[in-house]
């Protein structure tokens, strides 16, 4: 269930939230139609809840109700024009709209923000990312040890440009490092 990757966003109503949670449990058990019914009940209580509409759309897709899913995803877009849930992408997946050239920026930002806390571990420990340490090892052979201290004072950073996170900072060879957990 892809909604597991999203941070829970409350409807503001405890009963609607509880029905949503029961719907999530039913989806995990494989009963998509029953889950969709509970999400719809939650939306009767909290009709302006974009996260609830998104969950309803996903459950309807899984239950084979493409038209109902499209209706739910369009409601998400009405409530959240920035599309932080990626409803336009879901509409494209079910053939209701053309595939966009890029994902909505709000969706990408929120997805990355949710993943950022686990990013370094996944990158380094699961994917064996080692570029910064390889660069640091190469620099160690190229830059004499006596010149490394002035480099540190000038705060030259070896951060990898795409992520600017700790896993991508050189944490060895006397070069400046950021918050890498391998240090």
C-alpha cells in the first residue's frame, strides 16, 4: 500500500481518523472494497480532508473501481492544488490524464522530507554508497598531509551536490565533514 510512505495527516476529527485507521487495517488485510467504504464514511464526517480522499482513491483503484478512484483523486486536487499527495500521478497511472513530464514539486518535496531521516542509512548501508570516502582516499594521496590543516580552516567542503547531506561529506583524510554517521 503506497499510502504507508505518507505521514499520517489527521482530519481533525477523532471519529473520522479512527475510521481511516480501520480502513488502513482492512487494506493491509487485502479487503480493498471494505477499506474504501470506511474511507468514504470518514469523508462524510470530514469532507475537506485531502489525505482521506487520497486513501479512498488508492483503495478504489485496488478494488477495481477506476471511475470512483478518478473521482477521489480529482477531489484531492481540488482540495490540494499543489498536489503534495501526487494525485495527478495516480490519475495518470489509471489512464485518466496524460503522464506529466515531472512530478508535482510539493509531492517531491514532501516525499523527500519524509525519507530524509532514513536517507543516509539507506544510501550508505543498503546501497553501499562510498563516493565521498573514495574521493577522500584519492585526495589523501594527492594532497600532502602538511597542507590539509589550512584546507580545514578554509572550510572547503566535499559534499556531494545533489543531496548536501551527511552521507555525502568526506569524513576522512583530514578534510572537513558534515554530520555523517560513518565518522
